[in-house]
């Protein structure tokens, strides 16, 4: 059921993207710098692409920047979680070691009333 819903959702997205691409087929010129500054510096780089390609590239670039920004923001959370996981594993091993140790009675009350071993 969920696979069908996922495929339906992806199909709707594909139709929307194709519709946007068909409606924005005109060619546009993308320049690195404004024309006056580019001529002054000798860096008048420009590229002609369909408008839909510029739109999609802008959306993808924005998503990429957002993902990287969020990944960097969550760095402290990831390091705290890693430290907590390591500490939990260490404590689990310590509990297992104490359960299997033969150093004395396993019950604290019995340890108080039994004489120490010679």
C-alpha cells in the first residue's frame, strides 16, 4: 500500500516538474558578474540555458546548502549521542562483569551478615 502511495506521489511530482519545464523553455543568459563589472575585470563569463534548468539548479543548490547547514548545526547533537552511546556500552560491560565476578555474595544484605572469606 505504501509503495503504491510512494509511486503515486513520485508520479505527481514528475508531472509537476515536467509541466514547469514545458512552461519555461525560453533560453536565458546567466552571467557570473554584472555586465559592467565583468567588462572592467575581463571576466564576462555567461551561459545560456533554458529557464527551467536555471530554476531547477537553483532549487537543488538551495537544498544542498540547507542539508549541509543542518548537518553542521547538528554536529554537537551527534557528538553528544556518540559519547552517550559509548558510555552506555561501557556501563553495560561493567554491569555484566560485576554480575559474573566471584568476589563475594551477590546480594548486599548477605554481604553484611556473612563473614569475610579467608
